[in-house]
C-alpha cells in the first residue's frame, strides 16, 4: 500500500469533523499537527528512548588552534543546514591519531579567564575541557598536532516540520500512531469551537497516548523459557 501524505490524513480528518469545518482550515490543522508531532517526539524521547534524537559528528584537530566553528547551529538562527544541533549531549577529544577519546567537561563559568590554571590545578592529564558559544566550540588544552576526527560531538537534533506533501513513512514516529496526533487535533478543535464534549476528546487523546507509549516501551518480547514442541522428547 502506497504511503499517504500528511495532507491526505488531514483532509480525511477534516471530513470526519465536518460539523466544525467552517471554524478550521487545512493550514491551521497542519500547524496543530506539527505542534503535537514535536510534542509527541519529546514524549517518546523522555519516557521511552532517551537516545531518540541522538547523532554524532566529528571534526579534525588543527595544531595550535583551540576554537572551532560548528558547521551549523540551526536552533540559534544559523542558516547552514547540516548537521542540525538542538542540544549538545557529549563532547569527547583525542589529541593523538593513535590515542583514545577522552570525555571532556565544560569550563566552569567562574573560571573562564583562567582555563590553564584550572586545568593544571584540578585535572592534569586526565580530563580535557570545552566551552560552547553561539557558533563555535573552544577546547583546552590547545592541541599541538593535527589529528583526524579528533573531536567527537554527540548531540540531539531537531526534526523538521512536516508539510502537506510529506509522506507518512517519513515521520520519526511509526505511522500507525498518526491517529494519536489527529486525536489531539480533535481535542484542540473542540476547545476552539467550545464543544461541550471537550472532555471526551481529551480523554480519548490521553487513552491513545498512554497506549502508544506503552507499546513503544515494550520493544523486546522474549519468553522466560525457550520451548520448542519438536524437541519435546530430546532429553528423554
């Protein structure tokens, strides 16, 4: 079966909600869809998979250079496109090509003018440090040689809004849970038109989101004892 577009899902939803059609249009519903689509992603990342938006990227070390421009920081208005950073989760550094990555920690705010002193007194030869600015990352100690893929960043990325032409299988959530988003649209629509049954729409949404989170959390189904009926008499 060919994947439907989000516009088709919205059109079908509006047909089912025709009694309120004069109060809504497809653009408004698409805005609602995107709002709750991202909220749903956050629910999954928070309660089911904390690595839901994790990704990694690496940069090359340059001798005697301590500050490096990030290729993009879209959430702060940078117009470059890749990678998209939402939140830095982990910074690791290696100072030699045959070395190992060391987990870095952030410079303390109160010691920004004196990273050399802080590093020498508190973390000698153990823990490199980093500091993030709007569009760059600064590390200490300063590298003394070129190293390929020297800096590894693990980060959370923001998913893009969907459009009417986005296919249902392009979403970050399984497409069978698109009705959960549309249930939220029904609740939002009920609030907008002052529907007296607004609590019923809220309850429907709560029921479906709980079911979705429960199903996604149960990702591994394994029997406590392995049973094979064809080997029943093997050990007799």
